[in-house]
């Protein structure tokens, strides 16, 4: 490759915004055929019994002065392996609320269940629907309400299990009280206050002070046993679902270090610190001690905070300070061994979110995380902040990739939902900590799921690989390393077992160290870990760190380098560049790539993400390798004639040097496209492909290939109207490496196309267009006319080193964002 290095090209050209309106009005799911009379009478009898039972329960509770809720929870159930028309169960005008939707495995068949709340005085709403089904017909001659009524197999009163996700049923408390997340069906503070009053004054249950709020949801922690949870459901009309509270694990690994303080002093004298930099890494952890001379210049006392004043701001265990050493220097060992000046462009902040006493009650860590970030922003609003967290909650991990209150809180923080400021959040994927599991490497990595909250859509989730395979100590003579050079680290979790509707996690891998093994077992080693700073400098200055904690700190350092290089780059852009620059090692392909089919690459993505990011690839172009970056925004939805429609798509014309590419002819060229944006979360067990879907808005990209602009527009419109990622864009000549089923996941999408230079010469149009999200489907929340920002990164690379792609592209760009050094 060429040795000439150039800045990335930020394109600020006029975007071609093309309006369109999807013609899709919705499609019915698979519904069973019913005998109209028998089925209608069957459901009518069930409703009659249900309301009679409800009346008896309310009367018996009133007789003994127990609280009586103002309504009834009902559970609807589909026939096995058939859909439930859940959207039609809700009636907002009557305040009949759809609370959750669940899929339950029942004798090798799937049963769909929905829990609904019906207020007092509205008991006849469903009875009327059934009566109309029996007695009235539509203009087409079908029974009225047929899709809804045919989809329902049974109707009954909801029970405790009706409020728990199926993956957590076994975690419902028994006789011993446990901390549970109670998800209320509204984000109104009045309802929260009413619920807290019920808990504290009537039911006398412990409740934590924190609250998380999402669209139409509030989350609190209550300590209760099974009996008390049942009573809570009988007393409150505001519960949507219940989940097990997360319990954290910070992965503290203490290691010996014989390095002398002179090394630290010598390095401190070689530091070239940019004192005017407003780029910082905010470490959410056990606190960070700044007494170490390698940390002190970067972390002021006034930038050290704590969630709870009783916890203090000091690092009680060393983990946060170990994170700091990697976050500052990237590779502390290289910095120590070098004789050159070390330029540091960023500084640190610390927020202590983990109490010193590990036996404390579980906390609502989403609320704690949001509070920690908010406090830092209030104290230093002008800073370009990279948030770094290597704290996860593996104990009650569902292992399916579905959002949690904590991961949704991170999505809300990053989206700017509260303050309109987007934020870059980097989180560890979580670790395999048991040595007996390292013996099963790499199979153990495939079965251990990425841990809460790293399933966050907007966060950059970091796993670990390793190049550490050499040890020198005699004590390790008869041992061998667990992972090969360039392979997945033994510590790293994966999303291999997740349902493929959830994001690719982790997205990137960085150095996380290795383990040793012999006939007796597996062991960690300081020689196979990363050198970092120690939290008690009076004892020693250096320590070691490994696993996804080390990898996450390194990712934060890399993000800070990109932000310092490109001050005007958005958080979406920095995340996108790190993923865009990532590539798999040859070892990873040998370990996990079974073939060249798209499902083979999907497996590799689920295990190794997009690979190992490269800082030089992220921040520099070469003569024969060019990165184009477009930062833009579009309005995905609009209101037309009283209904809500999709609105705009963008067509970006890329300034490809057609003459140069045509002259290269059959030479191989690679084009990589990455689309990065942040969604606003709508969490809750209320389905996926309906109005309660999790993301506020989804975006998609496509490339024209050899299509004309008119043909390309028709193809994108067809994809939008289908609103189905299983439907390929018909007629596309671009043969993507990953394909839509792997690319269209989460809120960052990337794919690779390789072909001849002549083919790429005409493939210069990139379309960015929206897919359906809750901004449109839940228009009553007032977000339907919001804009969504996105960063589009496109690179072309040719193996021909003598060719100059950069100069003609740079020349053709009229305006570039200035780069500050």
C-alpha cells in the first residue's frame, strides 16, 4: 500500500432528498380458520365467566378492606403456531391498554400471549366485538372483527406469569423476597407517585429511590416474594410487566507487578499533554484514584464524582484505575519502552457507580448510569465526551439479546432523548470468568451470551481477541496458551445464541489477553495481560488488566484519538469509523468461518463482530484507499391527510474518479459502506413487528450497482413498501458479502462489495431511507415529525498500489469540513 497518508474526506455536498409515500397498509398474520358460531359462543362464555369472577374478587377484597384496582388484567392466547392480532386488542379511546406480548413454547409449538388492562366501566368492549363477529358482516361478506376474533383461542384472567418475560419465568421469587423490576404502563410522574404510595403505605414493601422513564413506561425496583407480587398485581392498575433486577459483576483481577516507580517518572517526563483539549473519556466504574503520577495530569479532583456520596469518590478495588491506565495511554507498555515524546490529546473523568460494599442491594443501574452521565455533562457541558463502562450484570442474563432496562437506558442516554445531545457510549461485552470454561475454548465462547447492558443498540460493545501467546517466566514452562495468536480471547462473550433480529454484538474486538493451560486446568497470567496503572501508588505504580475490560478501555482510547483528530465528527461517526476500520484476522476466519455463504459470515459476525479496528484505517486515507464521510439528517415520517406516512430518502452521489476506475478495468476493487445512527428506545415486552417495536426509526442503505438513477429509485421504493428485511431488493447487481439479513440489524449497518474497477465506476449512488419505527406507529407520542441524524462512511480500496484515487476524489469535493490539529 502507499505510504502517503491523507485526512479523511468529509463531504458536505447537496444531498438529493427524494420524497415518497409507502403504499403498505399492513398485512394480516397467519390466522386459523374458525367455525364462526361455535368459536364466537366459546369466547363469549369465557368473557362472561371472566367478568363474573372479577366481580367476586373485587367484592371479597372490599369486604376485608383490601385495595381494589380500577380495572382488570386479561390474558389473550392464540392457537399454537398461529398469530395473535395483538394490535386490535388495544383501544386507546377507551383506555384499554396492551401491556405486553409474549411467545411461549408449548409442546414444541409457539403460543402467542398478550396481557391487556381493561378499566372499570369498559368491560363490555370485547363482548361487543364478539357479538358483532357473530351477528354482523363487512361489505365483503366476512364476519365483523374476523381477524381479531379468529386469532384468539382463549381469554382468561391474567396471573403473575402473565407479567414476566418467558425467559425469566424460572426467576420469579418464591417465599424469599427478591428485588424485581416493576415496569409501569405510563411515564407520568403522577402514576409513579401513586405507585410509590401504594408500595410504601399500603403494601409496606421495600422500594429503591431510582426511576427510569421510557416512552409509556416507568421502571422501579421493588423487593417482594411471590405472594407479595400477586398482591401487588391485585392492588395496582398500572403494571405492564415484571423482570428480575440485574446484579452487577465488575471482573476484578488482582495481579503482581515488580515494575519500579522510576519507569513511571521517566514516562511522565516525556508526556506532551494537550492542555486545551476538550476531549475526555468518562469512566463509569469503581472510581479512579489520581495519586498515580501517570494519571494525575489527566484527572482533576473536581472531575471525580460518585452516584452516592456515602460511597466516596475513591477507587476501592482498583478496577477503575486499571481502566484509566489503558484509556489514557492505549498501550502503557509501549509508552514505557519508547524513548519518544508521548502526545496525549484527551483527559479523564470518573463517575463511581459501584458501591464499595459488594453486598449492597441491587440498584436500578440504568438510572444510576443516566444520573452519572448527566452530572458530568452539567459540570463540563462543553466537553466532547466518550463514555466508557466495563461493568456488566451476568447473573440474571436471559441470553437472547432482548433489551433490558439498563441497556434501554444507555440507548436513551446516547440518543439525546433528554437533552438533544448525542453521546458515544462504549461498553464491555462481558466475560467468561470460570477457568473450567476456558478448557472448553472456543465452544464456551459460543454459549456464553454477551451480558447486560451490552445488548444496547446505540452503544459500541467491545469483545476481546488476543495476540498474546508468548510467556517467559520459568513457572509457565510446561503450559501452553489457550487461544492462538489472533484468535478470539478465552474471556470474550458472543451473541452466537441470540435470535437474529437483535444487533450484532460485540461489534469490535480488541486485545483482551490470553490464558494458560496444563493437565490440571487453566490460569490467568500477567504476561498474557495488558500493563496498566495501580490504584495504590504508594505500594506500586503498575498493575495488569485483561478480558473485555482491557479491550473496552483500549476502544475508549481509540475513540478519543479519532475525536481529537476530527473535532467536528459526530458520535455516530466515531462509532461508525471504528466499526468501518475493523477486519477479521486470518485466525478468526480459520476458527469460525465455515464457508462463503451469507449464513457462514453471519456466524462469524455473531462471534467476532466486524473484527479488530485499526486506528490508521479509521483516521487516514492512502493514495489507493479513500474514506468518504457524510454527516446528514432526514425526516423519516410525515402526516399526510390525517395519516402518518414515510417521508424522505436521501440519494448521495459519490465523487468516484470514473476515468481512473475505467482505466483499471478488471483490477479488483473493494467498496465498504457503513451507516451509523442512534435510535430512541421503546422498551417492553410488546412485540417486535408492530406499533410497539423497540427502535424509534430504522434506516437502511443500498447502492445502485449498474442501475440508472431512475431504476435505483424504483428499487428502493419497492424495498420500503415491503418493509421486510427478508425481501431482497430485486434486481440489484451488487453482491454484498453479508447481505440484508445480517446487515439490517441494530442501529449500525455495514457491508462489503468486491468487484472490478469498471463495475465500481458506475456504482456511485448510495440511497439512505427509513424503515418503520415507533415514531410513526405511536404518533400520539408526538415524535412523528422528528429528524434523525446519520453518518454514512464509504471507502474504496484497490490492491494496485501505484494508482491515485485520492487526488481526483479530493479535487472533486467542493467543500470539506476543516480539520483541526
